[in-house]
């Protein structure tokens, strides 16, 4: 099999299909989403069987239990896929929306119309449910999609692809509007990310290594974040209980997510009062600390039981994705903003304060994709932001930033409504 | 001189300055813009002298008259620079604007805040006035700028740079917020476009060759258009006089601009009636036609005097930037949309019609950066669109599309306002 030609054929068919999907009306796109759901439902047993085969193969080739857990579909995950399709169908269609239409001195009216991007390439690892999530968002935003899942999920993804193709056909949309790459050859990814004539945007979902490789080698825009070193800053004027609750929730509500707090900064004036209480709760959640000298002095004086060791420079950069928290006592808001500017991955940061000026300064000067006041970093999420769904999170500043929903999969063109105006 | 180190030093200083400029308030940025104007005004004679030296050198090295015309400053162009500075100072500041703040079921409020991009690199050819235009827009949008002008304008640009530096100092902003590359070594461009750690976006302004080279080699986002093959489509239901006027204005109001019409499409039902009259006026403007067989038949039957020859496939792609117009008779709106989809450079297209359904279909299905109804393509321009000023036009779909004003030099981050919300 010639991978280059195979991928270019996929690309060329996706480009052709995208012209049809971009002009499809909302009803037709929703009908396709619901029809895909029907076909998933009616092929439930075949889907579970294909997934079981993937699981058996993966288990035989020694994949670890975390990987197997991500690979497994099961009835509940299929239900979630069906629910997701219905939710995306229920979202407002972003395509065709005209905004900001204003009259100009020349008499023309100028505004912007939201339009699909074209063809989206999604590269992901084990989870086969991403196939449906990604396909449904791309489709609703009027784009064609090329999906490249993990090789370990090949049979599951092929089974899902059959349901997608059947649903598209039911709604009269081109089969190639959503294509699943059928080869497990790694060269396929290299081709997918270097054919700008066929693919407009790449969304990689997976480990940092995968995303770094793709960003480095892609010749089209990549919507991505590499890691989430999120900060909670407790300001001089923080409300004590709120500060403790937010720090604990941001760190412990889930350890493995990108919007989990990895670093806690405390204003010096509040460290002695608040840090021991926070450390106590971290201890109950089995979280170990990496502390600066000042934090250590406070904790030692309070005789806390919480496990800890001295922080190194690396700790300020770290995304632990586990029960570890870096803790630093800073002199004031300026020092907190400077620390975040230097070490953050620009994902999500929050300030706990009742001081209006400090809150607004933090909001304006912290240069991250989500900046919060008095809320847990765990809210940085497409569903929590009301986007309806999320295809990923971007920490870049170009095109789209923060959780990426339907709007992030579109662009805007200028529209001009005239009545015969000439330029003079 | 080690160009790589020189450029990286510029970049590192620009990055540091951008942190200050991004946090500067509107008053301070406007004060800097007006102070730059004062220094331009007070150094008028030095500026004209430097420009004269550039002109003498250019003339001695045999630059053609069009190049010399672009290089010349003169009193009127300096006045225009001063006026431009005042206009940009008068524009609303995009930075800090919060939009779409909505309450979520969790109790948090979520919105987006407009923020600077960071460091913008501008690469341009002869016109020294671009130095002021680009610097003022970057500064107002809270960005640092690195400007690389043409080597033939080196002395003029250095003189302008001195006024900029003095104006920044007057307003208490860092001198490195705007830096002019002082070496004329071409390697400097290669460095500028491949240091993503220091530069966030590149805006090239100049010939197609320059822009193609930069787009190919840049490792950061390039805001650009390569060419403007703009179309006027006269629909079945067009008003006759409006159709003639728009076709003539779009082609002849200026020949050398990117929003000038290069192709005219006519619905078959209107060709015999309208094409001879249009050809007559094109003839008066010394415009020669490249025509399809059907257009030739109509023109021959009408015995028109307008110079013409048979169009080749290349004509449908051509941006003539001169007194030539490609003309094609198409069967209907669908054929017009298909032709534009195949041959357009996706800059600007207009339909002349009184049919609402056709107008809306054209608006939606034509995938260009500006799509118009009943208006001349010549309106595709930042000033005409009410953006206040324009740093360039983008025909890409990522980040920004169409004329690029202040907003195109910014990004948006999510802001979350809470009152102690935790994720559960």
C-alpha cells in the first residue's frame, strides 16, 4: 500500500465532501447526527464485539491497564456516545451566522459571516469514543473530517466508521464527509499533517510526546495544548475558607486532567494562616507537596503531617498529573503574576481575592488561555463554559484559545451588502 | 555582524517590551502615538533629507521609476503619516474588551477578553511610510513590533525609527516596543520568520514572490494574501445599469490594487444585453478583454471596438494588476459559484442581482475573504469596512480573514468570574 497516495486520496475526497457539507443546512446536518446515533444503536453488539477483539489483541500484546481502560467501550460509553450525538444536534448551528452588520459612510453594510474551516484532521490515541465526538463536532460546524485513531482501537473505530457512513447516507450527505484512516502505518500521520492543500487544521489529542511531534512537523495550523501547569494564587485579600476550598478542589477533584492545579502560590501575608489548613486537607487526599523555603518554614512551625520535600526549579514547571502540588510563598500580586508568566504553560490560572483592583489586574495581565477569579481551575472545560462540547483546548493565541467548541472549528468572512455602491 | 545573534537580541528585547506594552493603558498608548507624531513633525527636514539620500542611492543603482515613486516621502506623505497616527490614536482600544459574559449553571460567569498577540514582525518593501502605519497599529493593539523595511529605504526608515523611539520615551513606554531592523542583510528576514519564541505573527507586505517565500519558510503564522483574482458576477436578475456600473468601477477605478476585479462572469440570459455596453466602457478605459467563445460571439455580433482575444485557461487564474479583464459567460448562478470556487484567489467576489435567494446563496457558498452583494469589489479595504486602518488583507481562514485592523492583531482569552465555585 502506497501510504502517500492513500492519504492524498483521502484528502482529495475530504476536500470535495467539505464543499457539500459546508453548504448543507442545519436540518440536514442534524438528521445525519441522529441517523449516526441510530446506526450506532442498531449495531451495538457488533460494536462491542469489535471492541472486545481490540481489547483481546491489546491485552495479548501487553498494554497496561490504564490503556485498556481507555480502549474499552462498554454499554455506558456507547450510551454516552449516543447522548453526545443528540447534544451536538441540539446545539445552535454556528455556520451562516452574520454578526456586527453595520452601515458605512459609503452606504454599504459590512458584517462577518461564520463559515466552516474546511477539512479537519483529528489524531488521537486509544479512546474509540473520540471518533464519534470529533466527527459530530466537525460535521455540525460544516467541516469534513479525517480521523486517525490509535492502532490498538482499529477494529472499534472501523465499526464506528460504518455507522457514521450509514448515517451520512441516510441524510443525503457525502460518505467522505467523515473518513477514518484505515491503515495503522505511522507514516499516515506524517502525510496527514503535511498536505495543506487538503487539510486546513489538525487537532491532536493524546500524550505530550505525540502532540510535540505533530506540532513540530505539521505544515498546517495545529489546535493544541502541550500541558496544563495551572496555578491557584491566594491573594492578600482572599476569603479564608474560599481560598482553602478552591486550592483543594483545583488540586484534588481529579488528578489526571489538564485543568488540575499543579502549583499553589500564596501571598506572604496569608501563608501562616492558610497553608497549614490546606496542607492538612492535601494530606487527607494523599497529596505530597514540593515547597519553597518560606512554605517549609510555615509548615514546620505548624507541625503539619503533610508529606513534602524542597521544591527544585523543575517543580515550578511541572505538570504532575498526580497527587503532588508545588507550593510557593510570594511577596505580593506582582510576584505571583511574574511567577506565572515565567513558569506557566498558559492553560488556566485563578486568583482568590476580594480586592477588585487585584482581581482585574490578574485578569488582564495573566497571559493564559483561561484566567479566573474566585473559581476552581477545574472549570476550564467546554461544557462548563457553555460551548456544548469541546474538541480540545488551545493554549496558543492564534485562531482559537482555551476550550475549543463549534466556533473554534469555523472562520469568519466579511460580507458586504450594497445597493449598487461604487468606489470613488 | 552575527545576524542570528543580532536578530535574537532584537527578538528577546521585543518579547520583554511586549509585556510592558500589553499592560499599558489606552491613554499611555495614545500619548505615545501623538508624541511620535510630534517628533516626526519636528524632524521633518532631517526626514526629507534622509529620504533624498535613499532616492539618490536608488536612482544611482538604477531602480525603476515605479520603485522610486514608492520610496519617495515628500511633504504630503509625511502629512499622511501624521494624520494616520492621529486616526489610530482616535480608534477605540481593543485590548481588555470583555464580550459575551454569560452565567453558567454552575454559577460562574464566562466571557472572553481581547488581549494583544505579543510580538508582530512586519516585512515590507520600498514604502517607508509603512514603518509608521505598522508601528502605530501594533502599538495600539498592545503588541511590540519588529519592522524590516526594504534596503533601499534604510536611511528613511532609520530616521522614522528615531522619531518612534523618542515618542515612546516621552510616553514612558519601552524603546524596544518598536524596533527597526538595522541590517540590510537578507539573512535577517530568514531569522525573523523562524524564531517563534520571540515572534508571534509575521505580516509580509510586498510582491507575490516575497510573500510566497516567507509563507513557505516561516515557522510562525503569516497573515497574508498572495493575489487578488476578484470576480464580478452579473446574475440573471441584475439591474442593468447597476451591473454595468459595478463591473466598470470594479475593474477601472484603479488597476493595480488587490481588490480590483480581474474576471467578469455574466449569466447567459443577460450577456447579449449587457456585455456590449460593458465592453464599450472598457474600451474607453483602454481595457482589453480575454473572452470565452460565448462572449466573443456576443461581442462580434455587436460589432464592438473593444480589443480582445480568446481567453486561455491561465486567464481564469490571472491577477493582471493592469488594464485587462477576463470575461466568461456562464449558464447560471451555480456555474458562477463553481467557476469562482475553482479559479478564485479567495480575496473578494461580488454578485449583482435583485434576486434575494440568489444573493443569499452567493453570500453563503462563495468561500472568499470578502463576499459582496451589489457593491464594487473595490470596497474590500480596512477603511471602507470601518476598521479604521488596515495592516494587510488575509485570504487564509485561520486566525483572521479579510482586511486586518486592530482586532486582527489581538487574540481572546477566556475569563471566568466566580464567587468561590468548586467543581463537583
